[in-house]
């Protein structure tokens, strides 16, 4: 939902940015922004930030000299749309690239270095340390690659461009609220679409779920590994991670088994092409009765979905509800599988 402009927001705008009819009702931000220059639209964003309590000093330092970033617009428009992509590339090559020897070795080193702290977080949240480290590795190569786009410029550009205005307006305002906590604009850099820090959180996610893991009173997901780990764990706890249950296990599928006969016919409200590749949900015992045998520790009553992404005769998995928690982080089977498999390798 796009927030309504408050009367104080409209009064703060310059005359050139206001509708001609002074008596017209206050428009929504999206309506008011339609057709405006970047500079005029930025005034709308600044006014909204003031209305939501961001200090004038922060607003000015975060918006000084902002111009649209055409590269950001090109990158965003070039993202493949799941609704139009035909077919699915095989998953095995993706796994081979993203769960490689270097990433496994680095993950094991991080896990060993922070074993005690990760164990404490797992006791508190139920989220395995290996999953936390796998996200850290997959998102930023264990903190080495975090992006260098000016987040204020990127988010203002994407909000102004308008295809997903409601999303990026909110993220821009959230970024200013983070800056108001004392972060310099030079530190607030990340991906072209606004994700930042070791776990690549969007600003709104940071405000909602980032946690202070080292007790210093500051939530630093840029350089603090304790804060990074605690924040990732809190994200998964919020997504419904079930303690003491794996994300999934390998499954033995009998020759000639018709996986498509058990295809999920329901249309998921979010990321439907991701979920349409999974089977219906059955208990481990029900799958075993059909000849599909779990190759890991799963109780008979656990509900799981069968996933054989590359077709008959290729590896298959039984996925638990925790796999869907990984999909909450990034709605892609390629991503979720590589995170799960990397986590398994980290603790093996």
C-alpha cells in the first residue's frame, strides 16, 4: 500500500512540485510523483522523511547532490522476470559453481572461528550456525563482496523510475532512518537495488530484524560478525525456522517413479514458478510407502515435499518447511538449494 501524503508534507513542497489546484485533495505520493522531474520528486521524498521523524541534518547530508543513476535503472530493467522465463536451466551446474571447494573451505574456517558464538545463537533461536554461515558466504563471499553503489542514490532513482515505486519509496525512507542513527553516507553502500552489509539486508529489513550480537548497543552488519550472525538468525526465526529440523535431505527415488504425478497443483501467491516445481506435501512415512526413501534423520511424521529439479535419474531431495524459510531470504530454488548444500558441507 502506498502511504498517503500528510498535509504537512504537501505544504513543505516547492510551488513547482504542487498540483495547480490548491484546493485539490492531497494526492498519494505515487500520484504526486507521476511525471515529476527527479529533483521535484526528491522534494516529495524529503518531505515524507521529515514527516516520519528523520532529522533535517540527516536528510540534507543523504540527499546532497543526488542525481538519477541510469546504470541502476538499466540493471533493474534487465533482471529476468519469472513470469516470462521459459523452462528451467539445470540446477547441477549452478550448485557446482556456488558450492565449490573455495567457498566450502572458507565457510568451514568461519564456522570454526566462531563456533562458540554460533552455538549460542543456535540455542537462542534454533537456527543452525551452518545455515547462518552459508548465507554469509552466499550473499557476500564471507564479507568480501558487499557492493559499492550509493544506496541513497540507487533507492531514490528506483523510486522515481516508478516500476516498483511503493517498494523503493519505503526503502529510501528506511535508509534515511538508518542514517539518522549515526551512519555516514559513505558507509551506506551496497547493491544497486538497495541491499547492504554482510547479510545484504534491505533497509526496512535492517530496521525490523537486525540484532546487536555483541552487546555494544549498536547494530553493525557492515563489519561486526556477531551482529551479522545474530541478524541472519533473527531473520530465519521470523521466517518460521523450525528448530532441530534440517532444510531437507537427499532422497532415493525408485526407477520409473512418476514425480509429475505428485506435482503441486496449488498456485503460490509469491514466486509461483519457484513453488510449482515442488511436489505435494506428504509425511516421510507416506513417501516411503510410495518407494521414496529419505537419506537422513527425519521423523516419520515430518511433512516434506519431493524435489527432483533436473528430472528422472538425477538427484532428488525431500524438503522440509525450513527450505521455505530459505526461500524467504531469496525466492529461488537455485539459491535455496546452494545455501542448504553449502551448510551441509560446512559441518561435514
